[in-house]
C-alpha cells in the first residue's frame, strides 16, 4: 500500500522525487523519505506525516544528486514515525519497500545473532541489512540483491541505490506492483503509472521475480531465472493522469461530480454496439456458464452484491459472492462449468489478486473488472473489463464504485439478451433508463441544501444506522462505509428486515437512521420497518422518491427526494446522496477527506 518513486536523469532529482511521492500519497501518508546517491555517499531525508513535512525537512537541509529513490508509507510494522520511515539504509545501500516480509522476525534474529544492529521496528529493514551482509561475503550488487530476496517470504516491491554506484537504481518485484517509466534521457520508477505521467511517455510493468538495473540511458531486466528479458512498453494514457482538483475543494468532490460523464462514456463505449469490446468477450465467456462467482473487497464487494441481484433476477445466472480475504480459506468445491469475476479498482488488491491466482490454479475461468488495464489482475485473468473511470485520487471510492455498478448493469443486460428468461423489450427498457441516468445524476448532485442541513445534524452523532432492502441493502453498506472512512463516525448497515432480529435494541431517540426506500416491490416493507424504528424515537432520514416520502411523512425528520428511475438505474443514482452526505459531514467535522487516517487507496498487502 506504500508508494515508491525513483528517478535517474543525469541532473537534479530531488524535485522529481517529491513530485512523484506527492502523486503517490494516496497509497500511504504516515511518513515519507528520500535517499539520493550523492558525491559524498548516500544521503537520506525522512519525516513523519505527510509529504509537506518532508518538503520542509529538505528545505532546511537540502540534498541533491542525479539518482534517488523515495517512499511514502502506510505503516504495517512499527509506529508511523520518522524512525520507521523509509528509506532504510546501511553505509552501502538504501532501500525502499512496499509489501510485507512475513519471515522478517526470523531473519532479524539471525542477523542480530551475527552482530547486526537495527535502527527501526519495521520488517523492511532486514532487506538492506541482508544485502550488505551478502556484499561483505564478496557478492556484487545484483548478486547480493538476488541472494537476499531469495531469503524473503511474503510480497515486495523494492528499489535500491548503492553508495558506490551513484548513477543506477535496482528494482525488484514479487507480488506488489512496480512500473518503469521511460523519458528522453531519463528513467523513472513508481508503484503506480499515475505518478509517471508528468515525467515519462512510456511505461512497462515488472513481472514477479524480475530484477531490473536502471540507469539514465540504460535498462536491463532479468527474470526469476536470471535470464535477460524485455518487458513491453506502452504509451502512458492521458486518462490515467492526475490532472489536479480543477477548482474543487477536494479530489473526492471532483470525482463525485465526474460520475455522470463517466456513465455517459461507458454507455457510448459499451452500449448497443459493444461487439468486439471486452464486455462482449465477457458475455461470450459467461453466457453458457452454470454459475458465476464474484470476489472482491470493500466497496467493490458491495458493487458485487448489487451485481448478484441483477445477474440472478434479470440474466438468470446463479451467483456466489465472496469477500476476497476469506475466499481461499473456505476450500469450497469449484466446478469447471462455473467462472469467476474479480472486482478491483486498482487491479492490484492483494487479497483479490491472490483469489484470482487460486482459481487459475484450479483451472477455473477467471475474468476481472478493473479500472487499470495494465494491472496484475487484468494481465493475469482470461479477460478483463475496464471501467474507464480514470485516475481516482480520493482514498474513499466514489466514481470507481459507480463505474463498477454501471459495468455490472451492462454485463447483466448483455447476458440477458441471450437468456430465455428475459425478453427484448425488458432489455430495451432498461437500456433506455440508463441513458437518462447521467442527467438524473447531474440533477441529484445539485441537491446541496437538503444534504447540508442533514449533515449539520449528523456531525455530532456517535453512531449512525443505515438500512435498506434488496439492492438498497448493499447501498446502505456503502453509505455506512463512506461515513466511517471520512468522518470517523461509527456507522453500520443492516437489511431492514433484520432489524427485529437484534439491531432494533440499539434504537433510541439519539440514534440517527438513514433509510433507503427506492420504489419497487420492497418499498412498502421498508417503510413498515421505518415505522417500527420511528415508534422508538429514532431520528430518521429517508432517501426515497416523492411517493415514498409522502407515505412516511409522519415518521421522519428529514428526506432526500429522489427522481423517478428504473430499478436498473437506481443503485447508481441512490449512491450519490450517500456520498454527498458523508462528504458534507466530514467537511463540517474538519477531517482529512482525501486522505483519511489509517487508510490507503490501493491495498497491496494481505
């Protein structure tokens, strides 16, 4: 989840390293640091907290050179302070690391028994200590890195520079992403291609087991056998570039307002004329399958929950849904007549990627739904569908989530075309409703006054309950997650029909409850559940159409009136007030909306 950036350009690299780390800050912001191969040896600067603190440190104590590496940290081992900040180094080598070394304690004890002293509490420090030990035994730099990495168990992406080689960077990957960027007379290295866009024009992804030797004008990559290999370079896509907040106060606010345009893009790209697209390939892969497994984490899992409703009720495809971190450990029997769909914004989510690899080992056809076409999941699955959402910088997912929902809706309709249980008129009606969705979303995003008033009442809450039924239940889960992530208010979501089986014991006159009751066959049942909690004094905010609000008027304190929409469009539309409400509460509380505490954007460790 940490961010790595490296540069070797024949001139000054300090500003490039800081800019690269700033672009990667969403991957972790507990601490940061850089190391530069200078004329007087390796020079390091580190700081606790965000990149601005590191910039201040460097202003007070400048450092510069032609080659350097940097790191922004999400703490896994050791407190998030300067002592544990990367790079970690010895006199010979400085290393930055993303991932987890599972056997670091054993390695640390072995090194300490040989008289090696440690300066931090991290798992990462064993890497430079091992490399220095191997060099003391006579190995050259590349051999020392290779021998050291062979002792590690776990996942890693590393970059290393040496005191006696001030013009080169070594980079290696095993399970965590690492991308090399090429520019005129320079090379760059990053955990994410987004960070390379302002510096490089071409990028290549290292494969697991690769060790790269990078100089300003040279690049050599060796695979796990030691053989020299070439990895394909691709042009960096403009759509993946982080082009700033564009006048919005936060990336999250900007990305929420980008959602209608993304839905339009997906309709245009994958709509009626989707033959030959990745969506068409997914349809051909799935249309004769007896079952589909969906595996994901976090918001992507909630998108999968909505997809399960659609795929089963409209396309008649039975769906099994799993949280990725639990999937491999159930040892569930899998049938060769089934397929699996893995959903991830980054395409590098460690648990989801591990689950994909697990199904591949069992010979099960695997597809992925990702926002990163060059990601490991996209490369390793039999086919992938790209959500075309562009770079999402806000840590709390917004546009990536609604893009996933839209792609699951379109996939459902494509499969329904071939289903004997769904007629052409139903598919056409659903597609027509989706075409109206962007404008409805734009109108919804303008409902600031009502949402601001509700946020003002929620800001002092200690607990908030979200409820819904059917497809509104996973939306309730997503709404609760958003509030937790950026406002730090404890929030939980339950299926409305489950209230009587325990959670209703929590209801009193101090508990705010957000009720999602979209029109449809479950609306009346949801409103009945609303009355049950209203009679116990709960402070209820209802999100529904005008008819639903009118029916529940006596039992609610607040309402957000939603436009009329088809059931296929509902999840994307009803997500917006949940996002806006969480955003407004966080704004009133003064929390860090784009970079919430303890979180990171891309979860690349299990």
